C-alpha cells in the first residue's frame, strides 16, 4: 500500500470504520511510514478533543414532575369516548409528551457544525501546541533561509517562501513538516523574545482571507497572499503578531 492509497483510508481507520483486511494493510503501512503515522496521530488527537469537548445535555431533575403537573392541570375533558383502539392510559400520554419535550430540549443543545475555517484553526492550534513539546519545534533548525527552504524539497509539492526577519526583530529558527486536513504543509518557526511563533502556509488562493482567532490565550492570524494561505499562531501579543504579518506581506 502506498501513501496515496493509505491517505484515502486514514480517516475511516481512525473512526474504526474499516474491515479487518484494510485495518491490517493500514497498520502494516503505518509501521514503515512516519508521515502517515504522524497524520493518524494528529487525527486521533482531534478525534479525542471533539469527544472530550462535545456538550452533553442533562435535563433538569424536576423536568418529569413539571411535565406531569402541567398535563394533569391542563388536560381537556373528552365528552365522547374514541374507539377502544385509540384509547391510551394517561400514563402513556404523559410519557409520550415528556419524550417530545425532552427531544425539543435535546435538539436545542446540539452544537452547530463548525465552519471549515474554524476546523482548520483548531488543527493549526493543536499542531502548534504539539510543537511546543520538547524536541518537536523544528525538523530543520537553522536561521539561514537557504538551508530551511531547500529542506522542504520532496516533502511538500510546492516551494514555500522563506524569509529571515532577524533585522526586523523576528529571527528565523527553522522549519518543520505538518499536516493540515490530511495534506502536508510547511511550518516555519520564528521567535520574538521568548515567544515561539509558527507560520503555516500552503498553496490556496481561494480560502477566506483576513481571519483572526483567539484560543486559550493564543493569537492566530490568517490571510492570503501570493497564491498561498498563511496562518500565524503564537502566545505573542496581538499587536506584535500583526507586526510580523505586515513584515511578511512586505518581504520579497
């Protein structure tokens, strides 16, 4: 099994939707492919995060008693008895009404599907947090853009623009390979004082541009330029992160 075939099945593998034969083929491939293994770990992390953060509705403890009281107090008087086949015990009607009311409450609690940009932002945020673990910040560590840029050859199907902004107060630290939406992307690493900054980019001129996200104290900026989609994420204050955005837009 090659990577292209495996990538088509990884999501189903993470969701336990594959048959035994395909599971074995995927696991054999993962044992020898670091990049696909990395994608699986990322998807498993996102899957776990969604499970942990999905809201679960808990009805009020007195809901059943309040429904019963309302139905008992407001039950209409039926003067003409319906056919026996239509007659139900009061407890049956009460149970049915309670089930309907509970369903209405539950539907109100179902979260709306996240917008695509929000899902990408979550992936990038999770990726940046993982990179802050010891030994994960860079795959290639260098302040020389002529070292960092060629490192991506053969690892991504595009040539990422790499700029050394040391003179601007944002020195280049290196780069690493990441996966967003199952596709390899370039991640460049900059530093401001003691703040690590991840810059993610990949070819995409049609994505919605100009988004700003704040998540758990981290600032995220997104824009489109030169046929690429750019994302910055860091715990650096928003003003200085916007300075880096401006310098990257001005760099040629």
